[in-house]
C-alpha cells in the first residue's frame, strides 16, 4: 500500500500590517465606515470622511488601521497588498503612505477669489444660488466678510433683491442669508396666495347686457317724434 506524504500547508500571503496589528481583534460592535476609495478619488476628502465617521464610532489605532483597509477597493487595494510585509505599524504611517501614493488626485485648495466665480444664472432661483455660494464660502473658510458680501452682490441677478442689497448694504454673509431667506419666504407666500385664488367667473353668453345711458336716451327721443301720415291714392 502506497503511503502518500501529507499536504504541505501553504503560507498565507504576506500582509503589510505588522504582526501586532494582525493579531489584534476588532470589537464586534465596530461598524465599517460607509465610504469607498478606488484610486481615483481625492485622498484628503476620503480621509476626512473616514475620520468623521470614526470620530462617532471610536476605536484604537489598530481599529483605525483595519477599518481603513475595509474602505479601499480596486487599484487602491492592489497598492496596499503590494507594500512590504509588516511595513505598516500605525495608522499615522498608513495615512501618510496613502496621501503620498494618491497625491496626484488631490484637488487643489481653493483661493479666496474663487468665490467671485459663483454666479446666479438665468432661470435659477435665489435659493439655489444661495446654497452654491454658501458651499463655496465654507470651502474657503475666509474671514473677509467685506469680500464675501461684495462677491455675493456681484453674483446675484439684477432684481428687487439685488436692489435692496445696494440700497442697504449688508455687513456680513449671515445678514445676507437672513435677508435672502426672508425674500424667498415672501415670494413663496405670494405664489401660494395666487394658487389659492379661485378662477374668474365668466358671464353667460345668453344673458342680456345692460343698456348704456346714451343708447337709452337716443331711443327715447326717437319714440317721441311724430310719424308722417301715409299719402292716400286718389
């Protein structure tokens, strides 16, 4: 009877995490962040979303490393696997390597004068423009209120609201937001009022129209005239 040699166990593929990270157990209460990086997105934006979600979930440095790995896919996962075995020992190192690898995908930081590029286009509402302008202001994180007010005044369409800004210039963007929302609410109320008004009642076509004063006087004079006698034949 031939005896076959037992199968040689295959060695698991090396992982870039250190042995301490690999041996650590993630708590069952940990929830994977709902964000995915495939290699074409902005690495800073991805890290910002990850940190925001992990701030709510909590966890140690080891948990950060393993849960961050769960957010990469596609080409980004291939990059992670290509790193040397046991190379990553902390999340700070992991995030630094991640930034350096995908630095080319990083969106250039905005400059203060980018806020002047936000315009209210024809056919777009004041509310839509206010939202887009507010997003840009948050991205810039500028403290120059005078520049922000001037940019909004330049970008809004000409009309009753822009004229009110010119007549009484606001001091801060918060004041612009309050006045814009008051204008939006007032217009919505006018539109709702117009919709609630019933349809105009039309008179029936067969109903006799009242006689005008001039026509009544003329008919009365005509009826008072003496009619000529008919000429009799001999």
